[in-house]
C-alpha cells in the first residue's frame, strides 16, 4: 500500500503532552514538515520557551537549547552569531514574547538578527492555568481578568507583530492561524517563507500563529476554532504584515 | 595597562571570541576594548545588548554553541544577570563574568567597594548552586586569573566570576600578558548544540519535573562543587611565619592591608596577611590550620562584614576574630589601617 501520510522526520516519536484540540501539536508538525522539506534538519537549532511548549525538545528531532522565560531571542542571538551558517528558530508563546520578553524580541528584530521566531498566540497563559496574557483581547475572560479584560484596568492587547514590522531589521512577518485546513496550509507556507528568508540572510523573520487553547478558553476544540474566526481575527487580522523577501506573494 | 583593559586582553588571549554586555561604570573600558578588538578578529562577536538580562542570555546562547564567552558589569547589573547565572549553573555552561563592584545597595555609587561578596559567593540567583569566584588584587593577577577562568569554566562547565572593584579596573600597572591560544587548538566540547549533523540530536535544558531526577541533578552538581572545593583553592600568605596576628583580606582591601602590615612590621609588630584569592571555593582548610598557631585574626573588608562569616566558619571558634569594615566606597589608606591594626594588637597584649 502506498504511504500517503506519516510523521515528519524532524519530529520525534514521543507522544505530545498537549491538551486535545490544542494548536501546539499542529504547529509542531507543520514546523517539522518544513524542516524536512527544506532539508535542514542537521543544521537547525531550536530554542524552546517557558510555557506549554517548554518540553518542545522532546518533540523536535533537532538540536535544542532551552531559554528561560522570555529570553529566547537573546539565546538565539548568541547561538546564531556563534554559528551563522546554522538555521536557528525560537518557539514562543504570547506571554513569553509579548510580555516578559518584549525587550529581547524588539531589539533582536531591530538588530536584524537572522533567525526565525514562531510566535504562538492563544491569548492566555496556558501552562499556569489561563491568566490574562498581553494578547488577551478586550472583554475576554481569564482567571486574572474575570468579567473580561477592561482597557481601564488591564490596558489594551499588544499588537506585537505590527510593532516588529516597523523595525528596520525585520524581513518577514506574517500572522496566520491553525483553526482550519486551509489556514494550516497557509501557516506552513508562511513558516517556509520565514525560514527561507533566514537562509538568504535577510534578517529577522516571524510567524505569529493564532492557536486554539480549548482548555483555558473553556470551549470544545470545535468551538475554539470557530472563536478564532469569529472573534480573534477581528483583533489580530491574518495576512502578511511585512515582506522584503521579493518572493512572489501566495495567492490566498 | 589599565586593569579593565588587562582583563579584556587576557580574555582574548584565552580564546574568548564572544562578548555581550551593557554599559555601567566602573567597567566600561572592558566592553569598549572588546568592541574594538573583536571587530578585528575573524569570528569575533561583540554585541552591546539592550539590557544586562539580554546580555547574559546571549552568553548562554554562545556558550551552548561551544564558544568561549564573557560578559562584564558592576553590582546593579550583576543583580540583573543573576537569572542567567542560575541558568548557566543549571545548564552546566561555561562562561566568564566580571563584576567590578561598587558601593551599594541600590545605585549606591561608583567608588571601589566589596559589597558584592555575598552575592558572588552565595550564588546570588535562585536555586542550589555555586560559581567559582576569583578576586585579583593587581593588574597582573587580573590578567592571569581571567586567562585561567576560561580553562576552569570549560573544565568544570561552570560560570566563573571575577570579582574586582573600580580601583582594580581603573589603576594602571605594568603587566606581562599571557600567550595567545589559537582557538582551533582548544579541546573540543562533546555536549554543544551545533546542529545534529552525523549524530543524534541533543538538547540542553534545566527543567527537570521529576523531583527524583532533579535531586540527582543537584547531587551531580554537588559532586562537581566538592571536587572544585578540593582542587581549585587559591590564596596568598605574607609574613605569617612568626605572626601573632594575621589580617585576612581580599582584593583591594588586601593590597591596603599589605601596606599597613609593612608599616607595623617596621615598628616590630608581628603581623601577617592571609589573602583568599578564590573566594569560592574559600580556602577553609588552610585558614583553619593557620588558626591553630595564630590565635588572633583581624578581618578587614570594604563592606560591613561579609567574608568574615566564611572566616568564622573556617576557624570554627579556634581563634579570636576581630572585624574592621568600611562600606560605601571608602578606601582607607594603609596608614589608617596600620593604626587600627596596632591598636588591636596592643589591646590584645600581643606586643
Ligand atoms: S493549556 Fe492550552 S495551550 Fe496549553 S496545552 Fe492545553 S490547550 Fe494547549
């Protein structure tokens, strides 16, 4: 029988610990497929975060070096500057990158550090039990914004990708989602483009991925996917935010 | 050469090719020198980071990649680096960190002080760990110890701290610099993450959720620290053979104390000096042996009394300990210290 679907080579056999319906599993797989297709497994180094994906080194079959909470961009800077011919990517959640690690991220983008960041935005602190994140949208209920996020008390959510697009050193920034097959394919193409930008030495690249967290959103996986379409994308519109690669645009 | 420049040049000669830092007085000559020097070396990397926190994590990245790497700062900046120093310790990554300490707490001032002894020797960050701490007291020794630090860091896979102060950093003395090590000739490291070419992939992490595994990791670190405590002790003694009283001091304070001892010796007082050079591991055993013969130890520090605790632990009640400290960035003169030493000497009826 012809094999039409299998585990990417760059993903280990370990079963994922993520909750049912969680976007992390899909995103891991998609990154693994891209690494395989680009043939860069042996030269890729990943930097996992603190957060739900803290154990990412059990899943990616590439060299991985742990960063403390929010410092992935600094660790990746050290790695990539020391090994400029390797492909370096960070994998970070919203709290990691847009709260505690904002300074590291903005400055890495500004310096045009030539690595790729996968930014998983699910609007909550997942691992610690669903507290308000820098990307929690106004009105969204979390354990630290009961009754919904209010701008007077909690401030506005941070549009980090748009902010990074302003940085002169960023080369490619796109926001995608993993709530439908077509969005997953777009995510895969975006990650591939980001990695290719790095391979060409163009500077900082980032893909922000709107990702369901059914557990802390207190929804079924299906409801969570709908909520991304119906609510989340209104605050975080999908699409290419910055592109200096000169590559032809995907027809969406 | 100026102390800060000596440290930077010695680092380069030891094969350091990566420097990440953030400006703070009184150590700015180190990043300035590194910036200039590393820009002229192939593969040399200098980044002035956005913060101390970022710079220490860049150190982590370059160390994971196998490079010899350094950062430097002063007290307030070292406080910020503590997160990364804890991670370096947990991840067992080599790195050299220089602290040209100053008067504190808070912003304090930029004058020479030894206020960071506790921070340096007790780990400083979170968790159960130790770092090697070396305290030079001359430009020559600053160069020699910096050079040695890179070997120690690689040998034990541990962060090594150089603890100095503004006086050491700013003063100028003639020095003989160590020979340049070709980076290619440094021993290979088997644990780095460089891309899994021709081998299984590996990862470096500090998260160990299973308490039994974390305990095992802690014991492993402990065994390493015990080995270092036996094998990497450094100290200097001066005029202790006939001494009835010994001054215990490190770094700049020891330099002042030596001047004071020379003065009181001229007056016939039998006073010697014990100078710990490795502050961690602290030369406990040798000090204990000395305290069997000499019953009066005079601890002098440029702080409110920090190393004195290690001295007390070392002699374990076996000698009488007197403490004299000057915090806040005050540098007493050898004359002042000689008067205080001799008044204590006569008070104890040693002369
Ligand atoms: S808490 Fe949310 S983000 Fe974390 S694994 Fe579960 S679903 Fe995924």
